C-alpha cells in the first residue's frame, strides 16, 4: 500500500482551510445575516476534489457542523460563583509558603464540597477550579525553579 506511488493530487492547504473555517464560524455566530449554506459552499470550494479520504472526511464534518444550532449559553448557579470567589481569594493569598499551602488546601476542600452540592452538569466545572490551585500548591511544595529570597536573589 505505502510502497505504491500515489497518483498526483492537488495539495490540500490545511492551514488555509483552518483559517477560513475559523472566520466562517465567527461570521455565522456573530452575523445574523450570514447565509450558512453560502459560507459552507465557500469552505467546500477550498477542499480539492482529489483530496485524500481522510482530509475530506474531517473537513466535511466541520463544514456540516456549521449548520448545527449553537449550544445554549451556560447559566451558572450561585454555587459556581461562590466557588469562583473562593478560588480567586486563595489564588491571591500571601504569606509564607506554608501559609499559602494551608489556604490553598482549604480552598480546594471548600470548592470540592460546593461541587458536591451542585447539579451534575455544573459540578465538573466547579471541581475544575481546584486544578489551578493544586498546581500552585504543588509548586509551593516542590518549586519547578528556584524561588527568590527577600533580597531578590535566587535562593
């Protein structure tokens, strides 16, 4: 199969297609006058007739999805905003490394408890807020690079 010479194909410009697709997606989302079928036709014209089956499959799937109605906007509950406030406060906490770690641990515990009370659709989004805090905590415990001492020198 691979040892056979493929017949000449027009090169498919993936970068050009991706850029055009992003522009088309933006146009459909933000221009109420945009004709989806016309936008799709313009994208189809960028895919040469002799494009590989693989490239034809993924490009046509993307083009067809442009006609799908957008997902409804998420409306977050008060629990989500409470978890966000806790996360932001913990992120901005100061003090020694040990004090910051304690704040981050407590914030993660509180956010997880909030997620347990949230709807099944919202809970994963709330739990995701703990990931950044976990990374901060890990970096405080085992810095990826030398921390500066109070004189501004690496230490």
